[in-house]
């Protein structure tokens, strides 16, 4: 619905310090557009990872953990029900056991019973046999009541999180979060799994200092956890700054070399991928969704059991269950998105009628899938979108999930609304691009009105124009297998370090519909006359494009029965003046 404008990135030439390298000339230009100015920034060896020294709270957390290991205390890890929380929990369990913990277990809140994170409701279920030490992963910074309840039971509490803190911090014994206001850690982009990994690195260093690895005890290789760190980091859509790219690249090297944990290997297999060819895109679109699906529709416990499985058989058993749940999730998501699009067509058929932010609700929607609906609709209308569903059957409470666009900090919008209308929002939390909240269903209209007032004050309408950033035109001679291979190996690509996209005008020579939704195209470059095969997924809606189009595309290698063929992946399409129906 929202018309895309194609904008070419300003940097058109590579940086002088990259000019003498063996990097593909087109890729040098791409790197320059992403702020890469030297080969050092392209060095993703693990030795270039930031050290844990500047990360606050590690000394206090390590002291608690050393005491827990020495006394063989009962440790409970409380994770989150998304992929970041699941991989972070698996990293905590595997890592702590490698470092000597004998009594470590985990709990994941049920989003429909306990709500998010370390809630008082979840802690209440621990009262009969509370752990000695409780560690949160990917949650806790907003769980003031849950931490207080755990402390009241006599538990020591370590909070590890990466979400933005609120006005008050929980009364934990230690907090490790790079996004605390005074924290000096150079990267604020760590995912929850990354924060947990850093805590384990610091704990191992502390144990080394104490001489625990001197007498017949080998020092554990924590790099074996990096496949899990890579999956959680990519799936959580945190910015891939250099430190995160180092972590993801190291995890991908393990996966590609066949050294991943049995659970990750099984998820790659059920996703129809070959481990040796897995890249960051596969982590985000194949592995991550299968883990996430468990927390959305059922119990994330099966996801964590897959990630901590030690045998191939157990891992494949759990991965098969996750694959089945993911298929159910896809079907439910398709239905809910179709319903959201139908509502939009009825109420806001014209783009000029769109409000500054959308609030969507349906009585029949599943609370575990509303985040995906919000994401899809955000992409369609290019403005903040909130999707709501009943928290439970016959409940007066709604659960909401929000997704935003660049330049509109969604959690800050909620914080301002909460301050201006105290009591309207039950609970909320999140970060710039995504947030969650609860709301009394009878106050949905009031929420919508208040939200639109805040958005009107805070959001520049120019931000609501959807832009497609292109790395410019390519000479026809540059569009070849060598460039496709260079792009694939030049990542990892992801959030804030986007995969290269190029644009140009092409004449459509032929079109075929694939699997009822996709288009296979034969294109001829308007400038050079060179022909290319292309695919445009999800582009068929009853009419086929014709004539000349302005395409944004990515060259890729299509491997089939041992043969490698160049294809163009169409990402966006704009008809040139007077041409056929849109294929978007």
C-alpha cells in the first residue's frame, strides 16, 4: 500500500584504504556505504571481539557464581520465550555445566499464564523449592516485582538483559546490561544471548585467576557456544555492529564446519539447508523461526530441549516437533495477516487516509502471533503498527505487540503515553523497533486516541514515506557469479548492516507463476540488452507484470543438481511510466 521510493546511497566509490585490497570492486563500494573504511573493520576473527572488562556488573555476578559453584548451590536460569531468550538460556545451561555447575535447571514463562520475564506469578510457583541463585536471561531489567518476590523467597538474583531500563531498576544482587545508563561497554547492541556469553567469559577468567584449572581440570572451550550466540543475535534483529558481526561470523564458521551443537544441526536439516552453506539469512529465516514458533504457540521448553540436546537422535526428535509447530504458525500467521489486510482495505483503502499509527485488534487472534502480524503490516504501511489479541479466553486483558520504523522509537512513544495517561497501559517494555504491552480491552479506543496524539507530537510525517535504499546501478558485466559469491561471503549481513541491493531498469520478456504466489521472470537490461533470469517471491496477486520496470534486486547463486546458475532476487518493483500492473 505504501508507495516505495528508491533512494541510492550517497557513497558511490570505495574508500582509499580498501582500494588496494582483494575485495571485489563492487563490494568495496558497498562497504564504503556502510561506513567501512579499512581492512581492520573487515577482520572478523574472534580475536577482534571486544573484551568483557568494561561490561558493568560482571564482578558482582561472577562472585555470586563462584560461590554457587563452590557450594554446589541450585541455580535456576529464567529465560524468555523468544529465540534470543531460548538460545541465551541454552548458552547459560551449557556454559555453567562446562564450568562445573552440577545443579542447574531452567524455567521459561508461559506467555499466557505468567506473562513476560521473571514475573511474580512465575516466582510464586517456585515457593515450594526456591533455588539458591536465580539468573535471568534476556529479561529482568523491567521485572521489579518478580525480582522482589524472588528475593523475598531468599534467592540471590543475577539479572542479565539487554533491553532498555525503565525509571527504576530491580533490586537484584547483580545486573549485567550494556544498556544501563552508566555502563561503559563500547557496544550497546549485544543481544540477550551475547550478554550471557560475556558473563560466562568473565566467570571463566575469574575461575582461571583462582587456579581452578591448574590441577587436572581442563579449561572449557566456550567458543563451542558460538553457534547458539549467532542464532540468537541474528534472530533478535539487534544491530550487527562490528562486535556482533565478529560473534555471528564465528558461529557461522562452526556451523559451516559441521561443529555446531546437535540441536542447531538438526534445525538446519529440517529447514532443508546444508550446514556447509548456511549464512546469516538462514539463521534469521530458517533456524530462528522454528525456535520462536514453540514460544508463540506452545511451550518454549521444547525449543530449549532441542538446543541443549547432546545426542543427534534427541535433537532431531525435538527439531521435528519444532518444524511441525512452525508450519502451524505459518498457517495461522497467513490467516491473521489476511484478516488485517482486509480490515485495512475496508477502513483505509486510500493511502492518504492512513493514520499516523495503526492499532489492530481481532477477538479471534492468537496472542503468540500478533508480533508477526504487526511486523508484516508495518512493512505494508510503513508506520508504527500495534496488534492486539485477547490475553486468554474470556480475559478482560489484551496483549499487544508493536513494530516500528527507523526514526520512530516505539518504546519511547509508549513511555510518553504512559506518563501522560497513568494507568492506561498495564505493563510495557521493549526497544526502538519493537515493544510489548498489556491493556484493558475496554480502553483500546482510549489507547488508540492517546497514541495518535503522541505520534502527532513526536513523529515527523516525512519518516512515513517508505524508502528503499539501493547501492546503485551495476554495469551488466558486473552481474555475475563472482559478485554473487562475493556478496554471500562478504557478510554476515543483517540489521544495520544490510545485504547489498542494486537497482536498474529491465524489460520483462516472459513471466511464469510459481506455486500460485511467486513469479519467475526473464528480464532484459534496458541499458545493455543482457538477459537475466529472476524470481520475485510473493509478488503474484492475480495479474502479471509487463513492459519495463525499475527493479531493486540482489544477484544470487541458484544451485540445483550440482549446477550453479546466476539469478536475480527481486526485492522491490516499481513500474515505469505507462507500464503494466504492479507486481508487489
